[in-house]
C-alpha cells in the first residue's frame, strides 16, 4: 500500500486548540496514598455516600474539542465510570443526556450542579432499564432533547451482592438475581441498541462497558461474568451487523474500579486492602473512574473509523485481561 503524502498538508491546516503543553502523569503517584472509604453494601449505592469520593476527573480532565457537538446518551451516568465519561464528553464538547435510577436523583443533581459552575449542562432522564418500554422511551427522549443521537453508551450494569454476606453458591443461586443481572447487562443494552440504530447517522458509534470478568472469571461472579462475556460477544456481532450502516461498536473493560459498583457488588475496604497487600497490583492500587474516560472518548472520536468490534481494557498491567 502506498501512503499518500496528502496528510502533511492536512496536519498543517489543523486548528491548534491549546498552546499549553501536556503534563505527564505518573500512574504510581497520581492519586497519592489512595484512601478507600467504600460505603456499606446495598443497592443502589450513591456516589455521595463515599467519604472520599471516586475520582471522576473533576479537576483533571482537559478537553480539546474531540467530540464537539456530538449528541450522546450515557446510561449509569450519575456516578462512577459513567460520571467520569460524562465529564470527559462534555469537556470534549459533546451534548450529553444521562440515565440513572430515580432513587439516584441526588447524585445526578450533584453532577449537574458541579457542571453548571463551568457552564456545562446535561439532560437528565431517570428511569429503570429493567423496563423494556422505558428503554425505548429513553432513547427517543434523549434524541428528542438533544436534537438527534450520534453516540450510545450502555454503561449501567448490575452485579448483585456477589462478594457480600448474601452471596449464594449455585445450589441456592436465586432466579431473581440471575434474571436481574441478565436483564440489566444484556436485555437493556439490546433494547437500547434496537431503538438507537435507526436513529444513528453514519459514523455514529455504540460503546458498552464490559468487564475484565468476561475473560478472567471469578468463581463468585458467575452470572455477572457470564453476562459481561455475552456482552463482549454481542459487541463483535453487532459491529459486524452494523458495519454496512457505518456504525461502529466497541467495549471498554474496566479492572477493579473505585466506584459505587464496588459497594453494590459487596466489596469492602477490608477485602480490597487485603487483596492489595497479598497480591499487590503493578501500580499498587485499584483503578479510578477518571482513568477509563479517555478510552470512551477515543472510541467515540469520529476519526477512529476502523476501530470497531473490539473490547479495550484498562487494567493497570495486572495479569487479568
Ligand atoms: C512546550 O514544550 C516544548 C518542548 O517540548 C518547549 O520548547 C515549549 O517552550 C513548551 N511550550 C510551553 C508553552 O510551555
Ligand atoms: C497510606 O495511608 C494509610 C492510612 O493513612 C497508612 O496506614 C499507610 O501506611 C499509608 N501507606 C503508604 C504506602 O504510605
Ligand atoms: C415502564 O416504562 C414506561 C415508559 O416510561 C412507563 O410508562 C411504565 O409505567 C413503566 N412500567 C413500570 C412497571 O414501571
Ligand atoms: C438461599 O437463598 C434464600 C434467598 O434467596 C435465603 O433465604 C436462604 O437462607 C438461602 N439458603 C441458604 C442455605 O443459604
């Protein structure tokens, strides 16, 4: 293949967004001695119930206009990884609608207020993704409020108390738990995609949050891991099916991330601290939501036209994929 020299001229005409140089960040010391204050197990767990809140890039994420004007729906956007993605997308110039459970309204409000202080706003569409009718409504409502839809991010997930006191082995694994995990992690994303595809223009994209559990199963997270493995599979097949429409489909696989999800899955400070002591990860700590947002931004960036059908991990050089 012969490379065209034309790109040299293009580079010369690109607008320079900021004259400021980029500052390198040491992954080992970025969050100092990371203090864990995971709230007690429950569902849902609010971001506001953390004494030391997860870092969602509030003071660190710098946008350069990579997603200017792109209309984006993000599920689970009120807290954790979803919140970090919302902050990054807005600072990249995107227009964002978020979904969350009605009982998570205070987290969504906190986020909206903090964004308002920097002149940014979000559309808030609360509702339960277990409800198929609502999933359809959500996509149409987001498109109505944003004037269309370019990017769908299926980030909301459910695990149940897989590490908590209420954990049950297969001999007593409840049907309700199994159904809830698959309805949230698989069915809802199916419903959202089914409704979104006819609305997405060519060049639009879909991104799902999967999990390292999809490839590195833990004996306790059986249904959760299986649902995320199914989601990874669906990413590949949706990507192939939607390629002729010019729609890209990808996934982001987080490692163990400091977020409300940890508490809903039954993790405690004690468990994490013991794990860090006994099998210290290469960076000596778990992940922060802020460290995942750049992956979502890159996958949505319209210039990545050949990036489709894969799952990208951010696992801090741990051996699990
Ligand atoms: C940016 O970095 C280059 C060297 O890499 C340096 O020459 C230049 O002065 C820096 N610019 C600013 C605005 O700091
Ligand atoms: C981190 O902080 C905790 C609690 O303040 C302390 O016990 C621990 O020794 C510190 N660890 C490091 C590596 O500084
Ligand atoms: C499901 O969602 C639809 C649309 O938002 C709503 O009208 C309906 O009441 C919901 N059903 C339940 C059981 O909450
Ligand atoms: C099995 O699960 C049910 C709830 O799903 C619980 O009430 C019961 O105590 C559990 N049995 C055992 C042996 O843990």
